[in-house]
C-alpha cells in the first residue's frame, strides 16, 4: 500500500481519515452518519432513506438545486449514497484537481441543507420508484418478509426502503407535514459526533487536513452517541418456525437463521467467521460434499448475516438446492444439524483457526489496491465500529487474530434447534400459501417446524461421510520473489520449447515483483466443435469436470489460488492464477482430473 493515512478528530467531534495517494487520478470523499433505517419512526417508515434523498437538494451557500452534481459532472465525477440499518453513507468521486471545490459543496449538506419544500413530493416519488424496481427482485422480497416476520417490538421489523404510502400517504393520514417531520429527524440525529469522514486525494496530507478542518468544522455537534435499540429481532416467539415462500425466479434455496448476541466486541477472534468457514466448507467431509454426492445441492454459504447490527447478530446458512434436494429438504436440514453436532463434539480446532489466520495475513499482505471511492465508503463505515482501535481500521475486514476456545464454544452453543428459523423458497413449491406480504405482494406460509423434524434434529444425528476438513496443503509457505529489478522491462515472452504437440512460453515478472504466477494451458483438439453434438458433449463435460473439481480444489481457492477451465472452438483452456508456491501442485491436480474424470449418473442428471 503506497498510500499515506492520517486520522484526525475535529473540535466538533467529527472523526476523519485523510488519505494521500500520489498516483490516483481521481479524488473522493465519503461521510457516514451513524443512523439508519432502525431509527425510522414507526408511523413514517422509510424516513431515513427519504432523508438521504432530500439532503442533496441545495444548501444555504449553494442554493441552486443541481449545483453539487453539476460541479461533479463538469469535473468527471459523480455522487451516490445508501441507507443501511444503522448507517447512512454519502460519497462522491471527482477529478483529483477539483477536490477542494467538491468538498466545499459536499460539507454544506451537513451544515446548512435547505430540504427544499418544492422537492419533497418529487423525492418521495423517487423513493417510491426505487422500491417499485425491487418488487420483482427475490432478494428484496425475502429480506422484507424476514423483517416482517421478526419481532414487532424491534425496529428491524419495519419497512426500511419506504414508498409513497408509508411516507406521503402516512403523513397525510396523520395530518402532519412530511417535510417538518424530516427536519425533526435530521435535527435529532445528524450530529458531528456520530459522523465519520474519509477523504482520498493526490494532495498532501497537510492540504487534505486543512480542507477537512476548514470545511467540516461547521457541522453542529449535539453531544450525541449512536442510537441503540434494545432486544433482538428474533425472540423465542419467532424461532422454531418454518417459512415457505414463492419466488419469482427459478430458484430453490434453504435458509437456516440463528439468533446470536452482538459479536462486534469479539472482532479479534471473529467466531462467526470460524464457524462459517467450517459449515460453508466445500471440501471432502463437508455438508456440501455430502449433498452433492446425493445430487441435492449446488452451493452453500454460511456466516454472520449482513442484516446484523450493533446489539444483535444473526448467523445464516444458505443452501442452493436442486429439484431432488427440494424434495428432500428435511434431510438437508438434518445433515446441517449433524455437522453442527460434529463441531460441538470435536470442540474448536486451533490448527484450523491457525490456517484461517495464516490465510488472512497473506491476503492482507498482498491485497490489491482498493479503488479510491470503494476505500472511502467502506472505511467510513468501518470507522463507526466503537470496538476497533485506530490501528485495526484498515485490517479488520481481512485479518483474523486471536484463538479463543471458550468464545467459540459459547458462540456455537447458539446453533440449536430451538434457536433456528428455516425459510424454504422456490417458484414451484407444493404448498398452499395463505398469506401475502404487504409491500412486495409475496405469497408465503408460516408454521412451526414439524414435531418429527424437531425431534430428529434434537436427537443424535450421524452421517459417516461428515468429518472436519483435512489440513490445507495449498497454503503458501515460500513467498520469496526471485525476480531482480532492471532498468529495462521485457515486453515479450520467451519461447522455451517448441516440439511436436508442445509449445511452451515464459514471461518473467519484471514489473510487479509479487510472488504470484499465471499459467494458461490450451489443449487443442479438432473434435471439440466438429459437430453440434460434439460441442454439446464438450460443454457438458466441462460442467461435470467443474463439479468434480469443487471438492478437490476448494482448499486451493481459499488459499489464494484461482483457476478456470472452459471449452473453446479449439479445445479446452486451463487458466490458473495465484501464489507461486503451490501453483504447479494445483496444475498437476487439474490436468490429472481432466484425464481421469468419470461422469457419475447424479452429476449427468
């Protein structure tokens, strides 16, 4: 990382990070306000999101409505914003030499915004339009259903996006002025104390600091701390439920969600990452490996749910099912709980945690440079985490540090049958839906998990195929760079060998000097596309090969090796990229599997 960083706190309580990057052609800034949709009033759902929209409609210093965006556009830039559960983040990008003017305009939105009355109805319609474009999106539909079916006593259950009815319609029914309520919301929560700012530019740290101090010190401090909300969205009343929902797309997913306490204080140990790495493993002995052998699933993802916030957490396991897997979803649930029982029996494994730690350290050490605007928006949000020290802000999203066996035992103790909510989503579910979600029109049915299934997952479950992963043989040990720096750079590769049926080229890395390699192998065969049938067979074989390789090569992928195998008109292309140390080991496995792969009937079906 060639960037330079400086963390400062202004007199009004605002904390800012200024970042100097002499190579960056763009400059940017992001300001995160530590308040989001959880702070919406019950009677005006979507108000935080509406505030995000209306905030940029002119300021006292720059009253012209489009001045900010016109300035950015004229200098090769743009702006955007998003509202999350506990954050609203505003950011922009602009040409590096226009940063000073952009910051002056940007800061005024947090000092003296106008919230122009004439724009109110138009921006409500913009919020409504944003909601309408998501109505046919299965992700948004399921997310809102999960919120609606959470505890009504917790603000998580509200409709975060908002629409015309929950904003203008609700205000009209109550006989209140929506703009006045918005002004009250802004006055209550928009305080420098709970704002975090990141500015990235080519200018020096001193210049960036001067701009931040002079332009953002005018934001009012109200002595606030971030709003916190008692309780958990998933109480005993919401757990133990089976939810069936009808999807729009042709998909079949099984979600198991467990209620967890807030895990943010344990960022050094990241217990959810440890558990997710095991439950979401794809190698031999894993849940997915056993499901694939039965032809029941294609993917699995496990870990801390993105819907978590300070005060509560959720752990989610998502399985993408095949048609036979949908028919046998209860057996899939049993298999998941069998693996959870295995984890509890085996206790936390230090060696596995050490592998995760080593991988995270390598990933952090050789992490590719973030785009400036991505760095600014993500870092502004990370800086809101009150449990993080300054030295952890850049590395926390990647690095894993402490092994805490007691913490891991405590965390996995929440993965219990009486603390789970199961969602089964498919377009062709053989279920009689009896309810409709009010904002997206989603058909669903909810009922207690059957007594039989609950009895089975509470009992002892054993699957001989399930076991903990083997040690990862692909984690690199040697990170030495053998290239030497020279004044001249060789542009063309060198032909090392030319023989019948073989052509070998090599290009030394004389520019980046990283312990990474890149191998491309073209296996030519005239039979690949000699007929339409041969073409179909070639494509089918590639699909079967990739399915077979998932279990074999999963360890390689999580250790920083990437590969692709695809069919072309000329034959088959094998492409590998990653750390040098174990790269050829992976190549040997790929070529051997390519030569010996046998097509199983379940795979073909």
